[in-house]
C-alpha cells in the first residue's frame, strides 16, 4: 500500500454498483473489457471518465504477450488455477511489473479463494481494503458529478484524513485478523469517533449561537460608531472558534477513520 498511483483492478466478480464509490479510494480504476456493456449502461459519462484517466481498460493484448514471454516462469500459477482466476492474477503481475501498484477489488466471499487461504501480506491487505470499501457510501452515478468528488479529493484537509486512513489500514493489515474481526474494530473505532465528533460539534454550535446573539448587537453598535477595529476583533474570534473545532476533531479517538465519516456525510444518502 504505497501512497503513489492508487489503482484498483475490478475483477470479474467485483460489485460494479458504483464506480464513484471506488473512486473515493482509488485515483484510477482498471476494468476488464468484458465490463464495457455494463459500464455503458450505467454511466452516462463513460467516455469522459476514460479521458480523465479515472477509468481504464486492461491492455489485454499486452498481458497476453507478457504471458507468452514469461509462461515458463508462471508454470506453477498456470497449473494451479482455472483460466479466469489465472488471467486475473496474471493481470496483477503484469501491472506490478510495469510499476503500476494495483489493488484488486472483488466480491468479499471470493477473497480467501483468490489468495488460496495463504494469509500472506497481499491477502491481509485485500481483506482490509474490502472491509473499508464496504463502509463507503453508495453514490448515484447520475446525481453526483465526478467533478465534485475530484474537488473533494484535492482538498489538503481531505488528503490528510485519507492518509490517516491508509496508515490505519497498513497497521491492521500487519496483523492476522479475519474479516469479521477487522470489521468489528473498524465499526467500534468509527462509532467512537462519531460520538465524540457529535459532542464537540454540539458544544461548538451551542456556544457559538449564544456568542452570535450577543455579538450581533455588539457589532451593530460598533459599526454605527465606526469602531471597525472592535468589529474586526469579533469576526476574528469567530474564526478562532472554527479553528479550535478543527483542532479538536484532529485529536478525537478514532480520528484515523475520519475520512470514512466525512465521505458518508458528504456523499451518503
């Protein structure tokens, strides 16, 4: 899980209910050309997404050529897998050989079989990713423009929260946990963060409302007297309160999962 070129590969049985949901995590998403009919049917901006580099098709011909060159080295893989699984694994190997770090996305029930119950690093990472993506909101492909998600992901604060989530995922993937254990840990920490967040927001807005009522009279009075410096002081105090709330949110228990909570609030229905 490096922090560069976050690419996803949608395997044959991956749920394709919302490309935008996966784009909240990945910067670009590879598809098998066999997915084209589905994508054409469910996304009206299909061609635009390819132009932006958000969606890409696997270079099937190049992967086949790579196989012909390297098939002697891949004999164990060929002998142990049915063709569909073999091609999916070959695609991942090809992408990695070309310095394209890629994470496979698949149906949850398929993960253990895909990795032959190995519990190695890639297997553990796939289980963590599956649990995290499962907590992302469904985004209607017709209602939410991609530009809104792109702008959101480019925000520096969003970037910090996403990197904190990635760090949490790396830590969890270093342990040999079952998917249900990962999900329980995530839900516990997320619920803890949500409760503290709601408390701090209520406290902030409650006291802010009281301050606003008293300050409105103060501001109007000083504007009529042309005491602009006092008005400016009051405005600055409001900004300071907003900064204080942001600082408090950065210290809350479960803050590593703030990205999940935020995308739910912004894009969830």
